[in-house]
């Protein structure tokens, strides 16, 4: 099964590299016809988003096969895994990239109490207008709220491991060991069935969390690149996001090799 997961991820990295090449080429190409260039960039952005949606569709089938694996996937290096949130990147990271891309220091104008950008001076690389900034702020707040809900659900699920139904099974197993009786004499077979059923229940919950997080990731990205940003701005954001993921993957892999992990 792991081979299917690895193949899906490696295929996605290959698509990321191909899309990045196209995006970078589009930035360097000059056209005298502004309307034609806008249409070309919009088509490229939409194609990149279709690839993202197709990847999430493939992931969905794999998540339903083994949801817990996505919380620490063996196909990612240790550095990548350290930054995962519910099986992937935080959706709000897309918005933080928008702030970081503004060379006018938009991130420095964030209200630390709310995380909202309060002003935008100059055009910067992305050049958000005041109306765009307001929409980004609104999306940011909504995304953070949804992230918090999922984080809370994850915490509850993890804390429940210390409660029923697994803890009573563990206690019964300990009592059998103390009493010196066999598992069969104490219904050990039934306990194993109970434990398997409890773990399956947890697994289904984890699958649901990853799917919910994936939908938030996809929805946030779509809102930014297809609804709020201009085509040129969307291209710049996609370039930054893909360069970041591919670079982190490469650097993390090299780090694992230096530490005697991976191959």
C-alpha cells in the first residue's frame, strides 16, 4: 500500500515542477497585447488549480485507505513532517505568503492582536489594492477560525486515547497478567476484537479530519488565486508556494541523508 502513497506524492512533485517551469516562463515572457496576456495567465492559473484539485481527489481515495498515515507520512522527509498540520500545510500559509511577498513590508503592518493587515503602502511585489486587502483579511480570519476548529477536534481525538474505549481494554489486559491467567480464560480474544474496533473508530475520525483539512486548503487556495488576486498576482503566489514546497522537500531530503536517514 505504501507504494501507492509514495507514487501519488512523487507524481504530485513532478507536476509541481512542471507547473513551476510554466509559471516562471510566463513571468519572463513579454506581450504587447495586455488583454491577450491576461487571458493567457488566467488560463495558466486555472490549469494549476485543476492540477491541485486532481491531486486532492487522488489523496481522498488514499486517505480513506489509511487516514492515520497522513499525520506522519513515510513518503515525506522528517523536516517536511515537522511542518505538517492535519496531513498537509496550514491553509493560512497561503495568506501568509501573500503578506511576505509584499516588498513594501505588508507583514510589518499586521495587527498582532488579530493577525489582520491594517494597511498596505505602495505596490510591492503583489501590490494588493485596498479592496483586495480587505478581502484577504476576511479570508484570513475565516480560515484561522476553521483551522482552530480542526485543531480542537484533533486535540480531542488524541486526548480520548487516555479515556474509553481503549483504557478499559488496557486495564483488563493488565489484570490478566497480574492474575496469571490466559487470555482465552479471560475472554482475551474478545478484547482484541474490541481494541481493533476502537482503533478503527479512531482511524475513521482521523480520515474525516484530513478530508476536512484538505477541503479547507483547497478552498482557501481557490479563493485567493481565482477570486481575489489578479492573474499576475496569482502567478506570483503560485510560484512562491511551489518554490517553497519543492525547496523544503529537497533540503529536508539532504538533511535526512546527512543524518543517516532516507536514501
